[in-house]
C-alpha cells in the first residue's frame, strides 16, 4: 500500500546530541513537509520541500535541518541548537493541489 | 497574516448526540483552501474535507457535514449521532491558493472531542 513511513516511532535525545527523524513516501508526491506538534497545540511548519534538492524554511526552522536528495525521502535533523525539542513530529506529502497525507509521527523526548 | 481560531478546546458528549466544531479564519487572500483533519489517539492526521474559497456549497458525507460561510469567515463541522470512534482531536487548517505557498498550512489549535457511551 502507498503511504508515508516515519521512523522511529519514539526517539530519545541526549544533551548536545543531533538526532535524525526519517520520513519516506511511496506516493510519488513532489512536495514533502515537516510539522511540529506540542501538547494542546496545532501543527507548526518546520521545513518544506516542493522538489528534489530544494527546500524552504517554515515558521519554526531554527535548530532544525533537512535534506531532499531523493523524491521519496525527506529526513529531519534536530540539532543541539534546538533547546526545546520535546514534541511530536509529523511528516506529510502532497502532489499538486491535493490534500496532504500524513505519517504516523515520531515522538521525541529528552533523556 | 493568516490565522485560524478554534475557540473550543474540548467538547464532551454522550454517544448519539450531535457535535458542532467551530472554525473561524482570517486571510487577505481571495483564493484559499480550508481543511478539516482528524487526529485519533494513534497520532496520524486523517484528511476529512477540503473547500476552496469559491465553493461555498455545504456538504454532507455520511454523519459528517460542513458549513462554509465566507460572510462570517467560518468553516464549521458537525458530527451527527456521534459514536465513541469519533473521539479525537479535530483540526481546522487554512492554506492560500498560490503554488509557492501550497502546503504552508495554518492550523488551528484543535478541538478535543470526547464521546462517551
């Protein structure tokens, strides 16, 4: 079945450590997105990419980095510069003007 | 600037009652899209409906119905005869209609719906 796969489901970060969240899609979608969700809040856009080898900052990009070397993959790195990384991270993809499809999310916590 | 307001933080109902979720939006764009997504406890977002700014026709889909009114900048969502499986957080979202901004959704804070037997 086509869809978006995020891994891992749960991730723990130590102080000063960079961690990378994986997002893979087999829907042949051009655009991919990363959102952050904090408890009781809506989703906020971190980064998005509309084509391979190109991406733009969203509303809260500081402390995060991404790459888009393949159409199917859009990994998100949470760097040590992100001082409050504990959140639920959702990846999404879309094609043209169609609604976004979302992955199951990765819950990141601090050790 | 775009803004989406979901004033209801949580709504609790007993099974079979109707539930209406409010969504008020702000945008200066003449072309925009409105969405409702459902987030069950498992965490993934499930797409429910999309409306563009030129389509004010209201829609009914099974137990779901939507009321889009540009005059009041509202896009409300009603669940008829609620069921326990409807328990989830529901998000309203807004996106302007330009290609460059597609996917840059502005989400509301969400409304938690709790349906008890």
